[in-house]
C-alpha cells in the first residue's frame, strides 16, 4: 500500500460516507460517517455480558475506547476475550452483521487487543469457522452493479473469503486469495464462473487494499489490488445465488484465517471515484 497523511487527523473533517453517495454498507473500527457512535458490540468470555464500543473521531478503536457499559474497554474486558457479536453498519442503512459467540470473530484475546501495524482489527480464525452474517441484500443480487473497497490481511496461503452472497456453490465472492489461482473476486453462476485475477501471489504479512467492481449487466468483474489492475477477467453466465450476506466465510473451507480492517460497498459503479476512495483507505491504515 502507498500512504499519505491521514485526512481525519485535522478538525472539521468529513468521512468516507459523507463524501460519496450510494453507500450500501460499511464495517470498520474507524468512523466512516458523521454521527456514527458505535463500531462493534462485544460479548465477554467470562460471563457473556455485552457492551457497545464507541468509535473515535479519528483513528481505530483501542483499549481506551468508551464502552456503553461504562468506563473504557480495558477495564470492562479485563483479561477476558471479547467476541464481536455485532459489527455495526455505518452506511446508515442498518445492515448490521451479527454472530453467536461460538463462531464470532475476536477483537480482544485474553485482555490483549488484536492489532496489526498499530491498527486494531477483527480477527477471523478458520480453525473455529469464524464468520458474521445477516439477511441477503437485494442490491447484491445478480444483475446489479456494485463496488467493494476492502482492507485485510490473510495469514494463510489459502483462499480467504471476505464477502459472499451465499454459502452455497453458486455465489458472488470477494476474496483475499493467496493460492496459485490468485483470484481477487469471482462469481460462480449456474452455468460458468467469472473471475478477476491478480497478477501474482503476494506475501501474507502485509495489508491488502482491494477494489472490485461487479458489472451486473455485463456479468463481469474488474479488480484492483493496491490500486493496480489485476490480470485476466472472465465473464460469467447464468445466475449466482444471493440468499445471505456473509463476512469471513463463503462455501465450506473458504473461511478466511486473517484480519479484517474495513469492508465497504457502494450500490453503484464507483470506478470513477476509485482512486480517491483507495487513497482515503490507504491514508487511514498507514
């Protein structure tokens, strides 16, 4: 990733969703919209108590963040593990993600905040099949245009699902893929699959910023990693399934073992604004 000065470190700032229309959903540990209060809801491992964790005006949630139960996160969590049972949608659409504690990802493990290069992250483990989900969004149905912008780290050398429209065999899926196939995003339609390749395999210890435009009319996907266009694209035919919105896991065996910083989706073609949005994410995760 290439970095510039964080634009949110100054007064009188606007946020990503203040500046761009047609936000469908946004999950982050940083504020994306003026007026957004909470980032996540945690469940404590020792007693199953829950609390909301507030966002800062600038920067990522940390152990000093205010919690709705009173005080700060460090005091509330103690030496416990904090499971993310709700990841609040910051688009204003109310498309929150939820999960039961048995399969929920983690923000704090044994009192230690999960971080990567000074930024807090939501930690998904493929060993425990961690994921988050909600009811399907009609805007992601086959035939519609939408654009993803994501920031993540894959700790394995396998395919890791970031977003999927189904856990079945036919689905639209955005990946952090470190296999030899190197696919950034693809649709498995009822006839043939379409995909957008990356140009090469990449190291698993670095942050990826990825952008994917899904052209529902043309049935094609275009993908960029760190602002660089991927390789070959192939259109799909048939229709992919849209029966749930799943974060962190698609079909069986495709769960990500890694770290998710931010997932953003717009319900239109944002390729004209792509570099500006990528610069915004790069700056905030420097």
